C-alpha cells in the first residue's frame, strides 16, 4: 500500500495524504492509513512486531504476512507486496518476494502445525492468505493486531457464503473458465483455484474435466 502516490502525498502534507487515502477502494483505506502513520514515524506497526514474535519470523517476513492478512483472503500482487515491504524506489529485486514467501510459509506452518495450504499462490499474479490462516490470525493475534482482524473479517469470503454459492449451483461464466484455465496452466493448486473462485475443489475439478472433454477431438 505504500506506493509512490501515498509517499508523495505524505511528503506534501496532511490534506494530500487524506485525499490519497480516500481515493482508494474502501477495503484498502484502513491498511493505507496504518501504513501512512508508520511511514511518517519510521517505525514498524505493533501488528508487525506481534506477528514477528508470534510466528518467530523476521520483521521483513512479518511485514509480508501483515499485508496478506490485511487483505483477508483477497490476493495481493507481488508488485504490491514488494512496494509495501521494501518501497517503490528499492533496489531489491521483485524475486525477493518469492524468496521471502518461502520463509513465511515455513514459519507459519511450523507455528500452527496445520498441514493444509495456508498461503495460496495465484501464479503470475501474487499470493493470498487462505481462510484457515485468516481464522488462525483472528483467534491468536490480539492487542494492536486488532486492525488486521477487522480488515480480515471485512475482506474474507465466509465459508457460509461459499457454501451458498455452491448450493445454488451458480453457472460458470466465461471469466470463471478463463481464470481457472490460467491458474491451472500456471501451476496453481486446486485449493488455490477453488478459493479464488469461491467454489469447492470438486466443483473446479469437474468443470475442468468437462472443459477438457469439450476440446478433445
């Protein structure tokens, strides 16, 4: 969230900063405001410190995980993660996000003991915290990390809503088909595909098989 417009607005004054934050989508404003505060102070948020201590990870990895949790399940692009953690003017390579994510995943799985996927990969785009990880964060992170919990609750697609979509047998749109095909071709897991589309893994696999049968000569 700490992209160039936010940095420029911070340097120009409070009025420009408020305008920059309010111009963002509603679900991104809280994270941007928090980032702006710590940008001015030059400090890590209490949430980052708590995440670092709870999961036994570095501050850099904690900043990455904080961004994923703030989105509450929606994906965050690699570029946005890079800008938020290292800054838009950093000489750190974009590939550093991938390397850092390896460490984040190891620390998260070690602490939680959960073997299922906790951080999904949207290949060619970015990463997302799965509902399991968001739920874990809401239950185990407290105090100043409340901002993460609120944002996560606001952004996460609940399991009830997902079940409702599946139960209604919502028709597959052209966009759904294209998204699934792109993710599968790029190597995404079925869990990531299902999560991104708000459907069950079984539904995605069945749809994929049906699509393959249609193109088979």
